[in-house]
C-alpha cells in the first residue's frame, strides 16, 4: 500500500475523477466489490455537494429543471471541486461556469441570475464588520476627504445586467405567486444586494448612486468616486449619497494598506 | 452549563421554531462549519448559548490528511470556539481533503501505524491551538483497506491514551460499520476504555441493496432502530450516563419528532443514572 498521502490522493481521484484503477487494489474485494463500495462514498460526495449548490442557487435550478441542474452541478463540481469545508462558500465561480457551459448558451440571462443568487448568499453569510459613522469617517480624514479610500461592507454586491434578472428571480423564487411573463426585452438593471439586519435586501439603484457605489467597491478614492458618479448623473447630490451610505451602515474602515 | 442528558443536532429548518419555543432539551450540537461566516446564523447561535449548552461538531478539519493545508480551517475553528465557548468540541476519525480538494465526506483511513502517528500529531496540534480537549468520533465504514492491521476501536482508544482526547462514540456508526465490514458491535464497544468516552451519538440508517449485497447507509434520515437502542443501552451500562445526541439530517422531520426521539434516549440515561446510584 502506498504512503497515506498517496493513498488519499488516489481515493479522491476515484471519487472525483472516476479513476479507480490506482486504488481498488488496496481495497478488500468483499461483496459487492471494491467498486460498489467506493460508489457509496462517491454518491454521497456528489449528492451532498449538489444539494449544497441547489440550496445556494434555487432559482437557477428551477429555471433549468432539477435534472439538468444535477448534470450542470456534476460538471461544475468536477471542474471546480470545492476548496473550503464551509459549504456556504461553494459556488463563487458557478456563474462564470454557467456562462461558459455550451448547453446553457440558449439562456443568455442565466449567468446573471446565478450572479444574483450568489450575491444573496454573500449577503447572508458575509462577515460582520462594524460600519463607520460620520464621526469616525471625519476622524479618518485629517488632511481632506478626497484621497480617502473606504470600503463597502462585504455583504454588498453591485450587479449590472442587460437582462431584467430581478424580475426573473422574483417570478421564479420559491413560493412566488403566479405572475405574468417576464419581458426579457424590458431592459437592463443596476442592482444592489446586501444584508440589512437579518434580511437580504435586493433593490434597483439609480444610475448615479450605482456608479458611486461601484467606484467605492472598486477602492476608488472618494474624489475619483464622486467624479465617476457625476459622470453617470451630473445632477447627483454626492453629499446626500454619502449620508445615505453612512445611514445604511455600508461604509467600513479601509484596510490598513489602502490608507 | 455542562452538557448533560440528551441533546439534539440543531439544523437550520428548526432554528426559528426552537428560538420561539425554547423546548426543554439538554443541549444543542451544531456543525461548526455552518457558523464560520457572519449574519443571522452566528447571531442566533450566540443568543441560544445563553439558554442551552452548545457543542461544536466539526466536519472539515480533515484530521486524517497528511496535507498541512488545514491550518487556515483550524484558525477559523479557533475563532468560533472563542466566540461560542462550547461545552464540547468534536471531530472525526476521517479525512476529507486531498490536494486542496474538499470532498464533503468523512472518508476512511487505513488503521496503520503511519495513520496513528499522523492522527496523534494532528489531534495534539488541534488541542494545543484550541486549548481544549477534542472529542474524536468513529465514522461509518463502507470498505476495508487491505492493509489496516489495527482494529478501529483499539485505534481510537490509543489516540485517547496518547493525546488525552476524548472519544465520541457513535453507536449507530458502530452498528453500520460492523454490519458492512463484519465484526461484532458489542465487542467493538467493549474494546473502548470507558473513561475516555465523553459523548454518544445516535441516529437512523437506511438499508441499501448493492448488487444483491446488503449495505447499511448512515444517512441520519430516520428514527433510531431497535438494534441501535439495544447497543446504546449496552454502551450506557459500560460508560455511564454519557451526554447523548440524537442527529437527524436528511428527511428532516418536525422538531417535535426529533424531541420525542431525544426523550427516548433521556429515559435510558435516567435509568442508567438510577442503576449507578443503586450500585
């Protein structure tokens, strides 16, 4: 038998890559046989990980139907096996995988629905970080506010889509009441997904507000973020926008390296 | 608040009802990995810990992995332990990570001197970092490695002797393993040093037919079977009234069904206490 590290590597290959040749010789061939016994483990690995993906992406699953989702999940898990034992972290690149998956090419809005569901998962599980208040923000800026880099709370995702993904999501979520058909040509959306208390909040943002928050999320200094926001909406009241960010408790202390 | 009597494994669909009703149950056990983020999950757990002793049951440390890539996970567990201050902390005699790929399953180890040395080292490091005694649980087995000379119960007993860790004796897993791999569940139990056993798990299993051969699958999806209750009574006779947990993960029933199952264990624990007092 090989050293333990090699044995486990071969065992993992038998479960994830379907290559049993290197490990069956180290397993007792008791009936029903080494292969059937390995299959018990393989089934649990794939079923439990597929269930975890389904709980993070319930609307994607509903949109493609559960059997197709099972195949999609199987392909995804083989290409991107999980790296974290925390299952709420599984699926961070699922939307990109869906976008590149040939069998999903006929559903061009599906990747953005997956991005929306991932953002909701992030909103629910992001670390708790204290928000800045006006006084602590002022204390951070002794030499003028323009060069300051703040961060948005990690629960926040800003998602722009050329598809009405919020309407698609609302019409297909669990317990959705029967609604009229979603007009796919009804135009794009700029969405913010975040945690508020214990709830996940999804809302559409005006262009200027969205541009400001995208710039801040991209670690732009405040002055550059204001410029980007005003380019999107020249009439934007940036003072009111900053007050709203403080009131919504979405600004957090910058990382030491970005000061 | 020590963990005494019978507790239940707390699963997400039961949380709201449990918070609302605060039923009488000895303690709660949660999977540590579900509480390593922020938001409502950890907030609720930190509120519940004022009313119930909490046990953190890890499924992701991969104690049986020679890879040292799990230090980050140990740090996350350590931070969670600091916040929750659990009365019990447990993990498994298993591995789940290879080459950085996490398989989300408690995968089997060959019980060799090499694996024993590895486990002793890993458990000692975990206990050093946490500053706490770790309980180590026996897994459900579905295959035997050709080279696995140390009987499972002896392997666990040696871990406890060498590291000071406690044992989490999963009675259902013993039953499943012995049915699938051969051997006597009673002898398995009798091989453990009673003082090392600090927790017992109970759960249901399902019978599966694989190419005409009967395999038991530890799916935590049904009531505890009569055979497992009998084995549990034997365990209480040997180990005393050890804190016991009823787990139910798939086909999750109403909270009351789970609480009724915990009551069955509680009655047996009370009888074991009475026997000990009379002796």
